C-alpha cells in the first residue's frame, strides 16, 4: 500500500494506483498507473466531511481520519 497525507486525512491506496491532488479544491483523485483511468475521487468539505465518488471496482474503507482505497482487480504489469 502507498500512503498520502492530505488535509486532516491519511490515505492508503493500492500499489497499482497513482494519486493527483488539488489543494485549492481539496480534492484527491485516484487514477491507474498509466494516468488514463479514474478509480475514484474524494472531495474534502470545509466542515471536515467528505464526498466520495467511487468507481465500481474500487472500495473505500473509512476509519475516522484514515481512508483506505483498494481495487477489486489484479493489475497485470
């Protein structure tokens, strides 16, 4: 698992994914290794809540200030 600290949250995500962040919009975007497919998006709101836009093959596990993102597939190298 890879790790990212963004705003007040810790993100742990699948090794086959990459992450793009936008500090202005407080958005974290999970993409595949080739950066051509979005797996999910997390928008962080001002009151420390967040909105998740998952893709069908991705799971988000939320535990207080930690979000773990895993994929329901095996990525072939």
